């Protein structure tokens, strides 16, 4: 169970969310919490003399996780001797020793630094001929099934909501296969390939069906750039346009976020919709400015009805009329306008 000392939200405060979501102060703290959960599962399986089958991801999100797992191995004796891993995906075509191959990524960040057995590390093969891929993908799934399925699947999330390389439009019953990569996915990866023209157009990916069959899923997302897709995944409808939204139908999934990635969630963005607020000056400014932006109205034009219809009637009851609130917030914002960005030295800006 991934726990956060930062995220104190109750079930009521999470009522807009269809996926269990845990927020951490930063990605480093969050990665260490996920690593503890992975280590707990590995040790539990060891105690029962069982293999631990991990589904592993690549990209920037799991780097901190792998660094912490390596530390746990070196400093706290965590053994990977009973671990069998299956990676989500690989670019196609891709040589094993290419600087951008996921084989190299996994070896450099994890496999070469722990005692996992080489034969237990499985990564989709980017060197196959196209004629071999279909049978290879079926065999890949068969190997997972032969080990009893994935015990814990680690995921990141793409800007368009892809998981693995299951891009928008992927069906919930999609199998492991060769896929065409979305333009935005290629743009996001293009820096690693020194330009879009060099970025692969296709990849081999574990299908949504196999991801959904994992006994437990942890998806990690860091940074403000992921905040909008996190919101649509966690709070929106289940749709093939956002394949990660399928995870709403998984019974053992946790989204692990840093503060920036969680910033668009309703309980963070508009907490007054979920609970009775202690209306501090800072919270009033945030709420009123957000309301004005959302309604595309000047602050001084907001009405009582605007407040009531947007879940802020308790603020209205506490502060008086919309006129009173508007003037208060407008004046505070007006006082921030200055030719001295840091404030004029020695001046009184309180009025």
C-alpha cells in the first residue's frame, strides 16, 4: 500500500476521482514510496518461495524508482533473485545496443546493478523482421501467463493518455502487437533521437488487455505537463481516446503523483466544491480569480449567481455580497501591479 504523509484527503474529498490517487510533495519522495511497495512484494514472495513477476516501464517517470531499488539492493540487502520482469514496450526497429533502446535503458538503470537473473529479464525484441512479430507477441504473452500473470505492473502515462505504447484509439481488449506511434508521442521522444526525422514511427507494446490483467497496477506521473491528462484519466469518462482511463475499471490500481501532476484535480484546484472551507485570503483570491477566468468575466462583474452556481455559496454567506468579495480581491490584485517586480525598497505597498 503506497502511503503519503502529504496527502491527507478523505474519501469524501476524493469523490470526483474514479481511481485511487495518492499525492506526494515531490517525485523523489513518491519514487521511494513506490520502491518500498515493490520491495515489500518481492520479499513477501521470497518468504513464500515464489517468483515475483514485475511489469516494468521505461521513460523518465520510473528512473527514481529504479535508483531507489538499486539502493535497497546495495544497502539493505533486497535480492532480485526471485524476480521475473516483463517490460511494456520497445521501439521498432531498434538494436539492443542502441543508445535509445529500452534494453540498454533497463540494463543501465536496474538490471546491471542488482542480482536479477539475465534469463528472467524480458523486453520486446526490436530486431525482429516484421513477419516474426505477430508470433513473437503471442509468445511474449504466453510467457507471462506461464508465470501466473503480472503481480505488479508499473506504468507511466503519455501526454495523450497512452499506457505502454497503447495510443489513443487502442481498444480495451488489445493484445501485444506492433503499433504506429502518435505524432505527439514521437515529438516528445524526438530530443532523445536528435530530431523527429530520426524518431521511430512504430513500436512493440504490451496490449491493454494484459495490463488490465495485472494483479496490481501503480501508475506514476510527475510534473505540471502531465496534470491535464491525469485529471481526464482520473475524473473523466472511460474512453479509447485516453487509454489510461481504462484503469478506472481495474480493482487494484493506484496513481502516484507529485504536487505538480495533481494540480488540476478537483480536490486540489477547487477544494471548495468538496468540503466546507476555511476561507483564508489566499484561498479567496485563488477561488475568485479561477471563477473569473473560467467564466471569462472581469472580477468586478461577477454576480451572486456566479458564486452560487459554481459551488461558492458558503463564501458568499461568509463574506457578504459578490460586490464586497469582488472589490476585496480586485484591490489585492491591483496592489500587486508595480514597476518594481520585487517591490519598491522601503515603500508601504499595503494600500
